[in-house]
């Protein structure tokens, strides 16, 4: 099979590798589409501490082409379109036992990040991949592979929103109108929230409004914290979702909260840096600052339902689809700061 092997930062080559064989409890998936994540872009720039060579790509979907002997044919069959849960959760630790498998510590120790004897990475930038049957979620409808490739990023946003008890009619601010910010907007509108987006690029603000946001503010033109307060009867937002990596913007996100508000640090802070927080205000006004990272299994399942049933159409935040043989153009596009999701296509469909 062909795989996009990153030998070192900035050096990805289309490489012939042996097609993996599924173990008894695994299936072989012919990958159809694979999204490029911000994390793949960071790997490409060497802006990470992981080992190389590496094959990126964790936002993949595809079709089952081979089954291990122990896979239950009642649940999975050859020809079925599936996505796979990508966290190497141990199923045994206290986090896994309490529905927090997305932060299972085993994952951080896995070959996804460091593999001294070979290739690290999630390996979704390849023609084939093996996956454990108990990690699979099937798509039942005739859903487009491009939409299916949004499962993992949408699931990250579902997890982020599931961690908040949002009530009808509450004010919610989304900081940043990139792919993840706008996926938040789509979900929050369906949750019955009044959504305010803070985003410097005019096209992204316009798209946010088209997707149902109540207001889209330009943080370069006026103080976004003041603007959020004005738009919320002087209260601030009940929930704030920060989708920007910049430390200074994280400070703004915290300041946007209403009394009893919650600020969700959805984005990692990159470069990693501490920020000043008015802890007294957290105390006096019972505010919460928390975080969300990868999706839980449940969030993954819910993202599949949302896309498969047509409740969420992620295509407004699709930048473009590139054939895998043109991976360099796909990566170059994903590296531009103003782009939405870039999807890499495998095979004919
Ligand atoms: Zn991702
Ligand atoms: Zn675990």
C-alpha cells in the first residue's frame, strides 16, 4: 500500500509499505478520506516532541475490506463504511471505567507519539489501516466520505459541549471562527443557545452568521470582552468556548464569562504558556474554567449520528479535497492560517 511517510519535519514522501494484516479481533479498512488536523500541521513543522518517521492522519473513514476471525459478523461486515475510535484507551484504569477514556494515560504512552523501533503516528494517511472491531462505529446511510472524515473533529466539539449543561436561550461565546469554532457554532445553535462569535477574518464572521450565530464580532476593531457584555445585557456569556491557541486570547475568553459562567479551553495553548487569571472573580462570581480534549467513545458515536442523519452538514467548513497523490498540495493548503478543513482522498468514489 501507499502511505504518506514523514521522514522528518517538512519531508513527506509517498512510500510503498506492506499492507497490514488484521489480527483476529481486528478489521482491515480501505481508507477513503482523511482530514488534516492542526496537529498534523504541527508535526509537519516539527512543532512537537514526537518521534519520526511518522504517519499522521487521525480523521479517517473507510470501508471494511477484510475481517479477523473473531470479529462478530452480526455487527460488522465487509463492505460496511466505518470510522474508528482513535484513542488507545486501556479499558481498565479509573478514567476508562468512569467514561473519561479520552484522557486514558495509556494513550500518551502509545506508539502514536513515540515509537523508537519504527513508525509513530495514527497512520490515517495511508491506503489501508487495521482497527479493533470494538473501536468501530458504522455509518448506516449513504453518507459522503468527505462528510465522514469530519467525524473526529466534530466528536471533539461534541465532547466539549457535552461537558457543559447548556440550557435553552443561554448566551454562548465562541472565540475563533476556524473549522473547530464553526463546528461549535453549528452544534450550539442546535442546542438552543444564542451564539456570539469573535473572529478577525470577515469571511469567517459572515459564515458564522450564515450558520446561525446571533452576532459575529471583530476583535481587532473593538474590545471583544466589552462587545460580548454589550450583546448580553451587561452580563457576559454563560458559556465561552475558546478555540484559539494564543495565550492572550485565552485571557479574553475567561473575561467574557457571566457570573456562574463556564469557560471551556477547547484549544490547547500553543506555545505552552501560563496566563494570568483573576481567581478572586472565579470565587466571587462562582465561575468555572475547564477544558476539553479528545472525544469520548460516546461523543464519537454521537458525531456519527449527527453526520449520518444529516443533522450536521460539515461541508461549509471544507476547504478542499485533494487526491493522496497530491498530498504535498493538501499539506501546503492546510498550513495556511486562513483555511478550513483539508481532506485527503484515497481511491475512486
Ligand atoms: Zn483532529
Ligand atoms: Zn485507561
